[in-house]
């Protein structure tokens, strides 16, 4: 398990930004939905799911992140910070970053 320090928490916040940016690049551009673009949408959705799964795998393997599901909320606990979200992985990671920033601010107070 990674040590919980100010520097490590700041590093993890930046790492989540990096992984999220890589996910967007891997999934590619999503065309505006319409009936004619349904096939393209399904391909994008498949790439998007695979890219988020890779982010989850990397955070679990490299950073000791623990992902779960509690009712209809996805959860992430990493470096002593826990976050939940009902709207998917991107929201979960943003919520985790916000909670981690609050923890840093509280430590500085």
C-alpha cells in the first residue's frame, strides 16, 4: 500500500488527470448521436468502456486503489480518500480528486 503523504496525494491527483486524459484520447471523439450514427456510437462506447477499464486496472495495480459498487454508486478508495459517484467513472475520478484536494487543504489549515 502506498504511503499517505501530502506529496503522494498531490502526485495521485495529477496521475488521475493524466489517466483521464489518456482515456479520452483512447476512446476518441464521439459523434453526435443520431440513428445513422448508431454503429459508430456502439464502436465508440466499446472503446470508451475499455479505456475506463484500463484506468481502473492501472489505479488498482499501481496505486492501491479499490473500486466498488455500493447500491447504485460507484466507489473509489485510494490513499485514504474515499469518493462515490452515480454517474460513471469520469465523475467518480473528479469526485475523488475533489475529496483529495479537501484533505490537502484541511492538512494545511
